[in-house]
């Protein structure tokens, strides 16, 4: 078993993985240039990709083209040229101007890094056709939305990630086709459902866990098609209404109801893999998939491994986002809308094919290697145009060159990421201290890190890059808004009826982190219409708390709590939940 060159744990590379690497290895002039087996374990590979995903850290800065103030995922102090996304997407500039020859005396990643610092970058990552939704990223076709990320086709939605086709839905995470929902996670087709998880087709309910087709229920678990239930017991209409009034007008009553729900959750079985209509899959949050291993938050995929948030794709390994559709992808972040045969690339979309080591190469681009910001181009290396013959003659030589530097077969190193590690989703799933990040993701103990580096050098791995400083860290500077009044979160009125209109001019200090946040007028109207109390925690804290309610994106071996057969699940064996295999679960719950 090989040892991961990053975390030093041993990991397996199954035969099928090796076959896959061979399948996607570039074919140049009839000859295969085999992609070597990975040096990083699947977990470290995912961490490295996520260090390239800044979902929701936004800054005010200047557009380097128009010199106008803009919002951007790149902070103003970053050594990159950043154009307003609309300008970047237009023809007023030419990315080929930055093209350069290959320097055979320097490692490839060093040269790519130079190009990356020269070519202008778009202010946001993949933002299209939004209306009045300036504070969004990785977003398309949203209208009147605020601080939503990785979200499409929403209207009047605020504060959330992975939201699709919702209306007036606030503070949700992985929520689809829902209306007037608040603080929901993994929710589908619900209406006026609050503080709930894993619900489908429910309405006018709160504090539900894994319920389907329920109405007027509070604090229930695993119920199907029920109406007027509290704590899994039938209640009268009056009792239900009394409980609604209680929990949304008294913080203590809400807390008690929440605690009762947690107790109930532990008394009911959980499914080993959440999702439905799958065949031969491992992972979690999987629906309508076949032959998947270690995949999370995926739908309609086939023959994929180690993928996250990928849809309608086939034969992809190590891809994070988004497919719709894609085929033959290896180690990509954010490739979609019809990609074919794309490897080790970041943010490439719209019918791109045969790309390696590209970033922001779009719109039918094909046969590109190490390019940034190209559209409708082919046969380019480091943004320099070649003929097909020149390209095919150079590529084998470049691949050999990269192999000698331990670069070929590796995704872009995290230290080349344009973001601070703590600005990215890597920090959410693999939290590290500043010292660890500055030490390249290794323990803060300098001598342990130096040992590690020299051991890797002896193995001939990526010498030049390892000798550099560690990964990037962004020292956070919170913009404190100038306001009339600051109020502590814990001092906010418990009932929405006691909240004055002026609250929108104040700043609230998060009751957990002290971080200042505001209540927008639209948001206040939402809480008033729904009869919900104001949040007492800032957006980041709310997001973190939602994340912590989901199981992690790891798998462990466990035994089904009923029949005892082996299952692979994201519930760690030491967790108190009762976990069932698919068939035992379906026997009991439906
Ligand atoms: Zn590892
Ligand atoms: Zn906070
Ligand atoms: Zn079972």
C-alpha cells in the first residue's frame, strides 16, 4: 500500500482506479502518456481541491480594468489582476496577450503560477444571469437574493448554500423546490417548514427530522403522511397552535423543544446512506446513481469515485462540482455544462474537452494545456497558440518535464491557490490553525514539518514547491458597519412582535463570536410574516451550525443496528445514532 505524501497515512489504489487513470491518460499522436497513480490519499486530494474553492468570502475592491468599485471573491491585497466578471466575459481584453514559451529550466507549476499572476481573473466564480443579487457567488438565474452561494434559480432567498429553485427561503443548506422555509437542511419540496432536516413534501411544521408528507407537526422524527403531531404523538389543532406560539416567542421553550427532538432522533433508526434509487454505491446523499464509490451530494451519476456535488456525469474521479453533464473527468474543481475528458483543471465549463491543467478555460475550448482564461481556443500551452502538429510534439516533452519535477498527475498545489486557506471551503471541511496552514497543512511543529519535507524530497516528490513557504492564510478584517446602535444578540426581543422597525439600522453582535451582523428590511419582513424570532448569531456561525448537523464526508464500517450486516456509512461507529442498512430501514420506516 502506498503512503500518502501529504498525511503519511497508507491508502489503497484499487485496480479499477489504475484502469481509470489509464483510460483518461492523454493520447498524443496515437501514444498514451500514462497518468501516474496519485501520491495523495483521496482525503488529501479533496482537501487540496477545496483550497481552490472560495464559495462565500466576498470583498470590496477595484476592478483593475474599469477602476470602478466592485465586489469580488479576491480581496484587494491579493497580487492578482481582477476584472469585473462582466468585463472579463467580454472581448475588451485578450488573454492570449499573456501567452509565453515553455521554459525547460523551470518546473511547470512555477511557470503556470507566473501566468496565473499575469492573466486577469473574473471578480466572481461562475455567476450568470442573476438579477438584483449582487452578494452571491457560484450562482445563476437568481432574483432578489442576498448572500446565497452555490445556488441557482432562487427568488427572494437569503443566507444559504446549495439552494435550488426556492422562493423566500432563508438560512437553508441543501434545499430544493421549497417555499417560505427557514433553517432547513436537506429539504425538498417543503412549504413553511422551519428548523428541520431531511424532509420532503412537508408543510406548516417545525423541528422535524426525516419526515415525509407531514403537515402541522412539531418535533417529530421519521413520520410519513401525518398531520397534527407533536413529539411523534397525535395532538389537537389547539395544542399544535399553542406549541407554535410557545416555541417562537420564548427562547427557553424553543430550546426545550429542540432538546426533546434530539432525544427522539436517537430513538429512531437512520439510513446508512441517505438518498434513493441507487445501485451499488457508497457515500452519502446519493440519488439515482449507479456504481459509485465514496461520493457525496451527487445525483444521476454513473461509474464515479471520490466525487462531490456532481450531477449527470459518467466516469469521473475526484471531481468537486458540478457536471450537468460531464464525462471522463479526473481531479477537477468546478467543471460542468458538458465537459469531456478534462483533468487537473479548475473552473472550466461549457462544452470543453481535452483540457489539462487549465483554469477558467471556457466555451468549447479543447486541447489546451496549462492555460488560463481562454475561450473558444485550441492547441495552446501557457496561453500561447501552436499548430496541432507543434502542440502534439511539445506535449510529450512537457509531460516528461513535469514528471521529472513530480508534477504530472498532481492537482495544482494548495500553495498556488489565489485564496487564503481560511477563505475557502477547505477550512470548513478540514479546519486548520493559522500555524498549520502556514506550515503547508502539517502540524505546527516546525521540525516535524521539516522532517516530512525532506522525506518527500528523498522520494523525489515536487522538490521546488515543497521548499516554499506553506499555504496561504488570510488575516481576517471584519468591516464594522457605521451604525446608530449595537445590540448584543442575547438582548434581542424573544418575540418578533416586540422587534422595532429601527432594528434594520442597528448592528447585532453575534452571541457566539461577537461578530457584527445586520438584519435587512427584507429579512425582517420574512420573520414577521412567518412569526419567527430574529437570529442571534451571525451568518458564519449559523452556517457552521448547519454544517455540523450533517454527518461528515467520510465513511466508516459499521454493522446494521437491526440485522447486523456490514454497512458503510458516514455515521462514525462511536456515534449514538441507530443506523440501519437500506432494507431494514425501508421495512421499518415506510
Ligand atoms: Zn493523505
Ligand atoms: Zn458568529
Ligand atoms: Zn439491516
